[in-house]
């Protein structure tokens, strides 16, 4: 989950490792959802970026290199297809250096999942903050969140497949995933509560976890079934956002989507 549409900060840079706040920029991009002339209220856009909290110390730095290399290789090739030797070489260390930091390859997957959940919580706190979306119409906010989540899935396809499989039988992975979901649901609920006048759904606290389950369930389904992996991205973006708008009862007129960057 890497997309050519992203504005990428170099992964090795200090800037990339610090909290990156969600920024605002001008100009909504037009789409087939636009009805009527564009108003001033429709002009702001939001740039959503993945957050890497800072890590310090030589040991953390060495482990960070291993996890960074592993995440890239696993996301591209899949967990079972990547060897420890490949990961060690990409991290500029030895196989022995790998095992000094991680006891087994399975320990690596747990470490990757822990790191992902940590980053996802920090990212969600920034991305779903209600004040970050001031002046952005609710349909554009929903489209932006759909697009961003699709980007995240596309960057980490192999990693997510491995985590989904392990979480079925691994209680630790399952617990981390549940805690992450609860964090996301709480922040999504706060965002929807702030905008409850824009839709018909009577209970944002109830609606938030349903919105997330619709998005995650759909993307997990596409992720795990090979025949669906080539499904046109633009269609998936449009239709998934349509499902969310319909479920929440977002009031017309629908507006343009927001371009997402990570």
C-alpha cells in the first residue's frame, strides 16, 4: 500500500521521522461528482501524510533500519517470500546483526505490526482531527479519507496480508489490531460528531465504527483475493466513498474530492 501519486518525504531523513502534521493547501480538484459552480467554501484541500514518530539511540536506529528494510521488502514481495539475508543486506547489517535484534523471523512480523500500529495511531490523531478539516465539505472529507486509506493499503500489501493471516490465530496481533481499531473509531466518531449537521445518520458514535468496518472490510477483501487486485483504483475510490455517503445520509450537493498525499 508505493503509489506514484504520493508526495514522498525521504524515508531516511530526520524530517520523515518526526510528527508530520496534516497541512492545508489550496484548490479542490474537480471530478464527476461536482454539481454546479464551485464556491469559495469548496476551495481548500487537505494533504494527508503518514506519520513516523521520532526514534533515538544507536540500538533503536539499527533496529529501525532493519524494520524499514523489512517493511519495504515484505510490502513488495510478501512476508514468506523474503529471506532474513535479504532484509539484513537491505538494512546494511549481517544476518547475525538481525538475530541480535530479533530472535526469529516471526518476531520481525510482530515488531513490524507494533510499529505500524504506533504510527497509525499518531497518524489517525492528526488526520481525523476535526479542526484539520475546517472549510472542507463533508463529501470531500470522506473521499479524502477513502483515498488515503487506499494509498496506505497499496503501500503495504504484503505486510497487511501477513498480518491479516496471523491475526486470525495470534492473540497478540489480534489484540493490537483491536486496540488500533478502537483508537480509530474514537477519532472518527469525534470527526463525525463535529459534522453531524451534514448527514442524516442519528448517531455518529454508532456510525463511526460502521464506516471503518465498511472501509477495512472492503479493502481487506480486495487485498486477499488475487482476482480483485487489478480492480480499477478510480472505481474503487468512487464507489467506496459513495457507500459511505449513502450510509451516513450525507446531504447533497456532493462536491469534488480531495487529492491525498502520503
